[in-house]
């Protein structure tokens, strides 16, 4: 395999239309001046892309180019190389061919490196070219921290054994910044792993014979590590110290908060402990500052619903509700609304439990039930703060609901959430709380309801043939209007951690109050209200939005069925 010469590489890039002669001359001059390789100069100066460079080198050396974004990488095969070997040689084993390996290399020009790598794995190598960017992403994905989690858990176990099972709290406090301590290393690796896998929650659960750590990823819990149960106490103490909790109190639930920097991300961790049979169960909600503030446009909200929602949030006064079960993205939608409304000439106050994301320019208050600082009390105080817009984390009782309604009646815009299954049920829920119908009718502007659906991994998506029950379920909503449906599923790959799903999107419905709906509420006629409201929604319901994603191959029928519970057939 011949080494690509500089002039051959430049000419080839020009011939392919990737590079101009002037840019090549500039790069050659810089290469002479700095001593850097020509390829690096071209890429770093954005004269060509990494992929253009890699494809050109592959063509020059008459070897294949492999696009790792479209390659079904097998983690077990990749791990034939250790992470150290992979990063040293910038190599990934793509295929085990029995008597040889098919390997992707970032730089195929070094024959010495190829010979050394072949010697280390004990087989001949067949080479392809890959880009450095795709190499780094794949290595980070494949060589995750699972092995380190087990290793650090075992280190922590050995430390506990050396101390005869007695945890010296004074030593732990004194060594809080000792990053080499096994428990600290275990925690650091857990957090790094969670960020890399986009986990929303970390569950630390002591059992009789083991300590279990699970991550919630895209709404589903996944086991990450099982460790010796004797380290659970040390882990709990360390976390409680970081969260400012009472380490001596193990009989009562506690709540705390931690802010940490992990792989260049600032994470606010909301931590909850609950005493259980074998210690303390700990759940940590991860809030990545700067990444949780989604625009409404990127939430998955359909354009027609976006139009209605944007119109009503720009109303001068009234109540806007977002409904759905816990973890359905209600708060994210409200933050998206605040992001649009946050202007220098507008006073915005929020009362939240807890404050999940800090927003510059907005006054945010944390509820504290221990000192009777609840939603109702804060709302009363807010009215004396000359606000234009108020966000109430959740309407839980009659008092909060009535204060919110009176605030809306006196010229304020109030945004809040409510736990109901759909948009139609929200006004009825307020009536059940004891809020008079005339107050709801005169203040409620609209109700958005939402769920979150997992999306099929684009890298391993494949056609899917539904079973009879699934076909009948789709027919219940759409009749026979799905002949051209593109049913798909994810078979699982290294990119999605073999789950078949990657990421989530919202499914929505929006009920906008009209004079007819308000009149029905004013009379307290819930039957007429629900009939008229469902007629207004028609085919713009959550069910139809979810099925639209199914029909277009964005999610699976089974996933849609998990969030649509109203179908009976």
C-alpha cells in the first residue's frame, strides 16, 4: 500500500471538486511554515471536511471508505481491542472474518502502526478509512464506563473491607475533594456514564445481596451495575454530604441538591433519599443546565398547535394549562413558553417545586413545604410584586386554583400544569377541586396536553410487519386509511446501546377555549363541555399525533400504545 504524496493528495482533492488551487497553495504555505501535516491544515482551516479528506485518501490508496454513521458496529467485536489500543492506533475493529480482521483506521499511511497492530491482535488486517470525528464518537459510545463502574465498585468494596465495615465519617468529610478515593471515583464515573447515555435519573437501590445502580434513559430504566451491598452505606453518606443532607438521619426521607461539572457539562442534581429495608434508596434527577431549555419548535409540537399555543401565551391575561402524567415534559413546554415571553419590559415570576432550570431575567422561587412556603402562599405574595406573567409549577388544590383564577381576572397571565389524562379533562378537574364554573369560563384560555414517545434509532431502523392485534388497534383510530404506512422498528445497534430507540419527542393536543365551551362551563354542564371539546379536537388529538409518527416510521406501534390508553376495541 503506497503512501499518499502531498502533491497527489492536493491534486486529488482538486479533481474531486473539494478544494481550489488557491486554497491548496495557502495550505501548503502554512504547512511549510508550521510543520503540520497538510491534511490537518486543510481540515482545521475548513478548506475540506474530514469526510472529503478520508474519501480522497481511500480512493488514492485503493482501499474502502467506511461511514461509521451507517455501519452496524458490533460492540463485542470492537472490544477485541482495548480502549488504550484503539485510541493509540486510532483504529476500530469492524468485522471478525475468522482468519483476519476488517479494521477502520483514521490514518492508513503508517505501515509500521498497521504491522504493530496486526502483531498485537495476532491476525492479518484488511484496512478501510474512517474519519477522526466518527472514530471518536464510536469509541466514546463503545468503550463506555461500565467496566470502570464495576472496577470502582470493587475498589470501594475492598476499602470497606479494610475498614472492617466501619465508615469513618470524619475521614470522609476531610477527603471530600480526594478524587482518588474509590467511592468518589465510583460516583464520578456514574455521573459521566449518565451524561453520555443521556440519562434523566440515576437510581441507587440497596438490596439484600447487592447494590443496584440503574439509569432512566428515554423514560425506561436500564440496569448499569451490580455491586457489593456493603458499599451502599459509604455511597449514601458521600452523596448526602455533597447534597448538604443530615448524614446521621437514616430513618426519614430527605431532599437535597448538588451542582457538579461532568465532562464539561454543568449538572444540577436533584436528590431524594428514602429509607428502605436494606439501607437508603437514592434517586437523582439530572438537569443539564443549558440543554434542558428547549424551544417549542424542537419539542415535537405540530405547527398548527404551535400557532395556537403561541397566540394564547401572548394574551395579556388569562390561564394557560399544560397537562399530562409525571415525566411527560410539561415543565419543558412551560419553559419553552417562558423563553419566548422573557423580555426586558416584562416581569415574570415563577413558583416551582423544584426550580429545575435557572433562567436569567426571571425571578424564580423554590417551594418549601417545611416552612409553609407553598404555591398558594407564594401566589398571594406574587400579586404584590407587580408581575405581568406568573408560572405556578402545579395546581394541586382549590386554594391555589382559585388564587390563580383571581390573578388572571385582575390582568395577569398565569401558566401552570395539571395532572389530567387529556386536555378535555382539565376544566372538569378544576370543577372537581371546587373552583366555580364562572371563574374557569372567564379565565381559562387553553389547555395543552402531552406525552413523550421514544423515537426509533435512525441507524438501525428497519421495516416492520405488525401483528394482527396491532393492525386492529391502528384501525380503531384510522379505519383503513393507513395503506401506505411505513411501519418500522429499531433492531438495536451500538449507537442506541442495543435498545432500538434513541431520543424522545412530544405528542400533543391543544384545546382552545371558545364562547361555546365557556358557556357550557359557566352552566356547569360537563357532559356538553366534553362533547363539544372532543368535537373541536377531532383528528388533532394526541392519539392521532402519535399514530402519525407511527405511520411515518418515526416510532413503533408498541411505543404508541404505551402512551395511548383510551382505545377500547
